[in-house]
C-alpha cells in the first residue's frame, strides 16, 4: 500500500483533498475547506513534478494551508460589511421600519400588532385605538416599540 502511494503521490493528495472537502460538506464549519484545497493544489503540483520528495510535498501542503487561511482571513477582515449582516438571524430587528395596524387598543401603553407570521406585543408612549397605523422604531426583547403614523404620510 505504501509503495502504491509513493509511486502515485498525485492520486494520494487528490484523494486526501477530496476526503477533506467531503468532511467539510458534512459540517466542519470551514475548517477543512482550506486544508482540502491545499491538498488538491499539492496534487496538481505533484502531477506536474512527479519526482518531488514526500518531505517537499508535506512542507508544500503545510505552507499552502497556512497561506490560504491567512488570505481568507485577510479578505474577510477587509471586505465591506453590510448593515444587514448584523441582523441576519435576528427576525425581530428586521421588523424595524415596518408599518402595520394595531389589532387591539393599547392599555397602559401596551397593545398587539400582527406582523410577519405572528402577533407581537407592542409598546407606545401614548394610548392608541385599534386599527391605528404604527411604525416599529425599536425592539426590546420580544416587545416592539412603535409610534403612530399620521394620516398625511
């Protein structure tokens, strides 16, 4: 087995890289992506230069893994961030700016609205009747802070 691997190093690195990429697909969270990519690059290099020693191949694999991780982290650090990235998985913060109607009168400043796929508790600084058009201006836990919208807008 070792003799076959030594005779065909490109196939070894290709299979190793493929297995790492398959393991990444199973949910490694990005850790094996760059290692698998480096192994595939080493496979291509050993296919072009088949008489490279295993020491050089291993060193090349390690260096390529480190370089690819450093390049990826640098790209992530320097890319512009969108405002939507910060609230991607926070459904309640995505509701800010939405307009809807109160489905109940407010009592002591609290009422309810129907937004998205559910009914939300809302707070307003004044009492409002049902069917008043309101806009979500803030989120506090599971309570939306709203303000009434005048009829002119």
